[in-house]
C-alpha cells in the first residue's frame, strides 16, 4: 500500500525488484524508469540531492549535518502498479 503526505492510501503496488547501490552508481535506466522529468543522471541527482540535503530532511532525520556523496547507499525500487485507489474516489 502506498500512502500520500496526508497518510491516505493512494495505490496498491507489487515490488518487483530492489537494489542498494552507491549514489554514484545510479544509472540512466533507473532515472528514466522513475518517470520524473529528469532526462539525465546529473539532473536526477541534482534534484534528489536538493531534497536529501534540505533543512526539512535534516530536521526529519534529527541530523543537522546530514549530507550525501558518491558513496551514500541508495535504495532503487522497481514496482508494478496494481490498483490506483485515487480512481475509486
């Protein structure tokens, strides 16, 4: 079950694969499959680093010095949408 920012269920998914890789090894195939507007690994990384290094993230992690670099492990998840619960509303 996937929930939104307000803790409402929005989808049912099936996880089809999970990889943990260093940030430097995120490839273009993952970037494209993520379905965001990023068209390069560099653009994907820039937008994700902006989020990961944000004050909100550091606050949520309770770590004011949190940062990511090439060696930071990232979880790359592949999934299939089974049901979009927003369509049932």
